C-alpha cells in the first residue's frame, strides 16, 4: 500500500483488481484522504482493520494531523470493515442514512459471518460493523480549516446509500463505486437505471481529477465514466430484450456479444452474475 497524491492535499491508495482473499487481505478497493489545515478527512476505510491500520500509517507519513472525519461512500464490506480503527482513533463517521438499512439487515450479518471464514485471519470475531456518527439525507457542505467539501448523495445506484465527495477548490471528486475504472463493475442488486442517471449527475461537477472506488485515478472524467455507463446500458439493452422476449437466461447470455468487455479484469468472476441480476431486474422493470 502506497499513498499517492492525486491533487494538492488529495491522496489515495489503490486496491487490487481482484476478488478479496486471505492473500490480499481484502485490499480490493480504493480509499482516500484529504489533508486540511484543521485535520485529515478519510474517504472509506478499506476492507479489514489491518488495512485501515496501514492506511493510518500512510497518512502519518504525509502529515502529523489527526483524522477528524471518515466519509463512507457506501456500506460494502471492502470499504467499511476498517471503520472500527478510525472509530477507536476518535474520528467522526459520516454516511448516508440509507446505509442504516444495510447495517441492520441479515445480508450484512451473514456477509460478515462468511468473511470471517473466507478472509481469515484478516476478518475475525473482533471485526464488527460500525454505524455512522452522523447520518445525512441530503447534500452537506463540510468546512474544515482551509478546505470546503461537498458531500453529495447520488443513490440509489450502486447502493441505496451512495455518497460522493467533491472538493470545489481543487476540482477533485471521490466517486465511490459509481465509477469502476479499467475493470468490470460489480453490479449486484444495483438499480442500474438510477446508476446511469447518477453518473450524469457526477459529470455535472467541474472535475479535473476523479478518484474511483476501484481502479486508477482519472483525469478524463467523461471518458472514464463512460466505461461504467456504457457497460450498464449494454447490460440493460441485451438482458432487457431477452427478458421481454422470454428468452431463457442461459440462452440469452450465450448469444450476447461480450467481446468489448471480456478483456477487462474481473470479467470472468463478475460479468455473468451482473448479467443475471440485470435480467431479473428487467423482468420487473422492462424500461
């Protein structure tokens, strides 16, 4: 893990384009931190307490300032299993209130239980889910010393609680998992129609640098958001047509031309699941 500066005072660490495993300690997502004159703001907490400790060590190499806030872009395991480290360090945690539903759902409990088996020793009985100190439900401006941050809800899209972080003074956007760069997105149970709309909202920001939830930093906002956007549109078009025609999924998947995406990392593990979930979605939401 090495912290890199994407713009003055705006740092990030880049996770691997891989599935979480004991070998990579679940370091499969990005996280960021913003150095201000009144403390450090962290964006996401990575996928295990050990990774969060390593992130804290990287922050200390850059500045002696304390971490005052952690902003959660969404409550997926690879972004939040490190939260307890920052909570213990006294940081205030901010997230969108829609994340409460996930925290109290069986899905979160069962996922953590499975992770204790699949990601041991990095996830264990001491690893726990952490609620936000402050839940927000609308745009929030956060002024910290010399730095202004805009916390902008952009869900439901990848998740109901998607939250982007924009620094107007530095034209930097921490986009969370609305943007996957140089790899196949994880669609899961996402509302792909709203996800496409949310990407258009992100494009409205005057942005020079985008730090995505996964993949390298982008300095070409429209071009690099286009991969995620085009992929979602293609899923909806192909699987929507199959659902309308009542073509069985296996037949539809085999008949679909995936050549423009099959070279991307994680196509094998993710694409079929993405297509199937979109097929089910389009059976109920054909537009």
